[in-house]
C-alpha cells in the first residue's frame, strides 16, 4: 500500500534558498587517525570515501565499529539480518553485552574520578558533579534495590523524573539488571502518564517528591499518585527526594535513597543479548494512541556513541551540554547514552532558557566550560528576541560545536546562533533525526572540517545512512533539486525495532508506505549539490517547540467535552514555537454556552489529558468542519485558513460544503482581530 493521501511537497521558502557558505579551518584528514575503526578499510582516503564505504559495505563498517567501540561479553556472530517488508531488524546477532558496563565500568577502570554528570540544577551556580565511580555506585545500589524488590530481567520500569543523576542511575540500573525503562517526560499529565504505564505494563514507577523548574515547584509525586490509581499493574513507587518537603507516602511507596543506602555497591550486570529491549519511549503518531517505540541494546548504543563522537566532534575531556530533557529521545541519546558510552562529561539541565534571565545558557556555558552545546531552535528563536547583550555578557570561548535539533531551524535563528553565540567560530550542526531513528541521521558533520555548512540545512547523511526521496506514486526520485517523502533505504543499527505490543502498527507506519524502505513521515528537499533540507511532517503530527503531538490525540481530548460534537486540531506556523496548535470545534446543537469559558475549559482539558505544551493557542467555534464528500476532515484547508494563505487553499473540488470554508475564514478573521493570535 502506498502512502494513501498523496503528500504535498513544500519547496523551501525563498529565504532558505539564500545560501551563505561558511568555511572552517582545515584539520587532519588522515582517516584512520581520525577514526581508528577505519584502519582496516583499505582504499578509503577521506571522509567522503568513508561515507561511501559505510553505505556500500555497511556490514564491514558496522562490524568494525561495533568491535572497536563496544565491550562485549560474547562477540556477535552475524552483523545484521534485516527485512523491511516484515519489519524484521536484527543487529549483532549472537552477541552479548551490558549497556551499563559500557557506559560506566569500563571508564571507572581507567579514570574513576572523571566527572560523568554535571547536574545543572535550577538555581544557577548550584551544580552538582558526579564522577564515573559515584555514578556506578549509585547505579549498582539502585540495580540491587530493583532486583530485591522483584524487578526481573525483561520487566519494564517507568521513570517519571526531571533530569537528575538519580534519573540517569535509574535508566542505567534497569540496563544493568536487564529490565527495560520507559521514561515519561515529567511535563506529561497524570492521564498521559497512566496511559503510558498501562501500555508498558510496568509494575514499578520511579519518581521524585517534587520537581523544581524555573523557580517553581512541581508536584510530581502527586501526579504519579493520581496516575497509578488507574494502573492496576503498579505494585510499587520508588520516591527520591529532590526537595526537602515531605510528601504523603503510602504502603505502596518506597523511600528510594534510604533503601539504596542499605544495598551493596556491587551489582552483577546481566549478560544481555544484542536484541533484548533496552527501553521503550512513547511518541506521538497520527492516531490518538501514542506508540511505544522499542530500542535494543547493542545497535542503539553503538549508534548513539558514534554519532555523538563524530557529529559533534567530541574529544576526550570535553564537556558536552545537551539541554534536552531526559524524557525525550534527545535526552536519551545525547545527555545519557552517547556521551556516557564515550566516557564524556555530560550536562543534565534542569532549568529553562530564561531562568533566572535570558542569559542562562551562556552563563552556564562560561561556568561549566561547555565545549559542545546542543539545543532546540525554539529556544534560540526566543533568546534571539531578547537581544545580543545576554550572550555578550558571558565568555563562550570554550564552545567548539553548536547543535540544533527537533524542528527546522530558520535561517535567521541559524545565523544568530552561528554569529552571536558562536562568534562565527563554531560549526553549527542542524541535526535531523527522530525517536524512531535512535540517533542523528542527517547533519552537516562529520565531513571534512573545511566542508561548507549551509544555514538551515541538515545536509549530509551520517555513516551508513542512505536517504531516499519518494514521489507520490511510490517511486524513488533519483535526481537532485527535487522534493519528496523522506525514506531511508537501508537499515542502520540505531533504528527502532518495533512498537511495543503492536508490531503490525510498526510495519504499517514505517515499512508498508514505501516497500523496501523505512518511511520517516517527513518530507525533504534535495538540493542541486545533493544536500538535504527537511521540509516538515507529511502526516498529522504537529511539532510544538520541538515536541511531537498528534492532531488525533488533541481531538480525542476535545471530543470528550460534553458540549463538543466534533473537532479538528491543526498546526500553524508560530514565531517562537515553530508550530502552535489551533483547534476548530463544532458544538452540539442543544448547547448554550459562553464562548470564552468553553475555550478555557477545553484548554484545561488538553493540559490535563496530555500536557501543557499540547494546549491549543486558540479555539474557534464553527457550525461545521470542511470535509470531503467521503467525510474526511480537510485539515490541509484549515491550516491554510489559519495561516491566512487563502491563495494556497488548493484543490477544493472534493469539498462537500464550500460554505464551511467561508465560515472558517470569516470566524478566523474575527478571532484574529479579537485575540491577535498571529
Ligand atoms: C522533526 C527528535 C527539521 C521531524 C530528535 C522529525 C526536524 C521529528 C529536525 C522527530 C531537524 C527533528 N530539522 N525537522 N533538524 N529534527 N525534526 O521523535 O519532523 O521528538 O520527524 O525526535 O522532529 O521528533 P522526535
């Protein structure tokens, strides 16, 4: 089956086509000095030769990388066994290893006192450093506690915590004893948390008494209490103390730190098969039900480690600052697994970009001497508006590479990041990837150090990645200067293996739309020079401040309101957030309600049902929604209405009732005038 609704490909806006090129100082191009595992790749002379080799002779490339970078308990026998048509993906078959040993023990052996984590707590200047030795000790105590409390190899532990050393220890403790972790972003509501706990069938939840962010206290334990009421699988909740305020503890709750102190500091690591589950991570798709993507041990860790090393040009001794929350894949791969596998010092950022003021990031860069800074375009756009003085106040000379992730970075934000934050010295890497891909797939680096970087473009595939653009008939587009649905044509070790408990959905979503390819759900443009630029989602997924949310998830919540007959949520361009949510609702005929109050009620429902970030900025009440004759809501048309792009309404011939569009336009204009949404 092909992608059913023919994707519309957006060409990049003209501003993105104004390419300015940046060149950086040449460095060594001696391939094997730069990448030791490449020593055996005869005939490979430079980094682009290495790229060709990694794709053309993928098995040799990945086998060498896996032997070199990972410590194995038992060597693997096969490199890969993959068949996209069945969604069957296996890497490093027969191999055994333990991820926590790879992230901790082997570094403790060489440099126990090296700092593994810098916990950048909410209050600036109150950071806490944790060495590899201490992190291993914490992980072992927690691993033993989990084991003693009945968590088995193959079980699943849900972690609902802000970024902090104990959260990392919890992830690694699961890895140590062979349980999967399921980290849920601590901004999700009780209902969203409960849904993820139930789907993952967790019997154990780990949380903190309270979170602290932007100077505010967040009642995380209370949220867990509410959530577990509807989770019969949960037998125990381990509670760590982030603040000194006591919380109500029930018979089900365990004082985590107190019990950890009773445990031994040595914990036997489980010998895991390469393809055992390492973690589940829920993300939004185009139905109302979030999907629990499954990542496994060896392939994921190898891919996170290799991308961390080469995309950011990480070197031994560098301080790596990824400011993403551990509740997202970026936090998993680039705050935790990639850096720790490489023995790096990694920052865990608990605060916000504007707390206590818009200089926070750069004051932190100066204080912690951060070498690589990895953040989201939405924060860059926000800080840009506050002006350059907040950046100039601080010394950023430690910075070597700047990274961007989660959504397209517009040229203005890219230029500011490069020129003001990086002082024109640091390569900016716009990294494209997804929860599904496990690690960065397209980014300007690695390439020769002097190779050009074009603003706002992810540009070049990573080692072993073979992107493909498909047309609406499902044929691969082979020429340049063309746009299509972005697929990846051959497997790579970091890719997700399945959707937890729903392999068929995995096949239908990623493998069936373009048989023989992995479909990403994104559209992309390939330039004349062969560089990639991501143009946005092709499905009903909205990207709000770099966070994915499905329109169906929002609509499901809105439709639960007794006054609402039906609704349509869409994403529209938003200056800071990238996209904002806008909802159209049709009320039941008998309802007589005050619009402002209803609007507020609906927003509260979304915050309670999902998370604050998913709340519509604006709710417009309409008599009817524009639909096709077969009854499908035409969200494409509504999006154009909200973006005031009436010329772009496109083909309306399948529309059932043209008056619905006119009504939406008029209502939107009235609202714009009233609320000045745009
Ligand atoms: C979008 C985040 C443009 C894209 C790592 C993708 C991007 C979705 C970029 C994945 C980028 C991520 N340029 N778009 N550099 N990076 N995206 O799963 O639509 O939270 O499919 O993973 O974010 O979001 P996810």
